[in-house]
């Protein structure tokens, strides 16, 4: 037991270093994690959780349709349990704009998750509401973007160490400072995902997730709609 306690801080420092490295590389990505990476049940009050990982996205958008892919999308985040039915989270990620005219950008999203069902129930349903801001390059010009978003999560236990989560999400992204204003530079994102949470020990969990989304939007007044698929996996540590 003494060895475990001695090594735990080193492991947490390593996880933090990896997460910081992922965020640092976010400026080279052109996509955003719309998947959730976590179950519906919030953290217990006073508990703290960190996640870090990566994955990829394939987008089919435009008319005529063009396919683009990103095979490294970093993700890093932290959550804090405040009440038995509520926690808050902050995650850093690139922008959710799958357009060739939108260059690298780094943003952050703050969210609040509220459990809508009793913890004693086998199935947990939660509402997650958030808002994000980011800086992006639109046609080689630095622009400000904002993004209100919401999701419904439904989770259940498949065993003592495995959880299954279904998610439905909507996000809106507007770029008011781009040429033509927000009315000509925006995107609506609607879709869902399915994810698993494998508990490796009392504090560490592995969380893979797969999602599919519909993009409806425009850049510079030119309508660009399409579909996207995302996959990813993160490692989480809870204190």
C-alpha cells in the first residue's frame, strides 16, 4: 500500500503533463470533440477528475461533397463535483468547424451537468449545458467565436467495472467578427454518440467513444453542410 501511495502523485503529474502536451498541439487541428467522454452521473461533491486523450474525425461536406479527415484531435479537461446531483467541467479543444477556410484555433468550453434521475436507479439521465469561446483563423484572419451547447446523457452499468453511455448533443457556433458577421459565419451541429467507461482501478478509467453528427452552416455567406463521424479515447483520473 505504501508503494501505491508514493507512486500516485507521479502518475498524476504524468497525466497532467500529457494533457498539457495535447492542448499545446491543439493548434494544429481543424476539428473539435463533440463527443462527451463520461457517464451521466456527476462526480460526488468535493471530488476532482482529469481526462486527456485523442482520436479522429472524418467529414463529408460541401456541394459538390468533399471529404476531409483529421486523425489527431487532442482533448483535455477537468471536472469538479459540487452537489450530489451536479458537477461542473472545463475542457480545452479546437473549434467544431469542419471547413477548409477555417484554420487552427484553440478554445475552451465550460459546462454544468445536472442529474435528472435518482442515483439509486439503474439508468441515469442527465442534462449538460455549456458555453464556449475560441480564437480561430477564418480566411487567414484572426476571429472570435462563441458556442452555446447542450446534451442529454443516458448511462447504465454493464457490470462492476463497465458503464455504457448514450448521448444526444446540439451545439451552435457563431463567428460575429468574421466578414459578413455571424449571420454569414456559423454552424449548427446535431448528433449523438455511444461510449464506454472501463474502470481500471479505484481512480483510473479508460473511456472510448464513437459519434456521428450533422453540420449545417456557412462561412463567408457560402452554405456548407455535411456529415461527420468521430472516434476517440481518453484516460481519466479521479481524486
